[in-house]
């Protein structure tokens, strides 16, 4: 029997964030622009840290989003 270890997601792509939150792409980008959601560029890819997406969904402000811009 093989045991599979599942690691929690550290970050979501824009597409994954849309699927996980049931929000549209335009809404996700609007929250990034407004500073409510933190986005990080890694190479040519934009990812959203999981804690930032969870904070948005839970109605908490993303304090680190304002600092990142």
C-alpha cells in the first residue's frame, strides 16, 4: 500500500484562483489592481499566494497587498 502525501497549495495561477473562488478573471484582476488581492510575478507567470486568496474570500483585507505595490 502506497501513502500519498498531499501538500497544501502555496499559490494559485489566475485560472486556478478563478476556479477555486468562483470569481471571474476580470474580477480577480480588479481585486489585484485595487490592492485587495496580492499577486506575485515569478518569471513570466503571475501567481496569487494562497493566504491572500483565502483572506479575500473570508472578507479580510489583504494587508500585504498594499505593501507589495
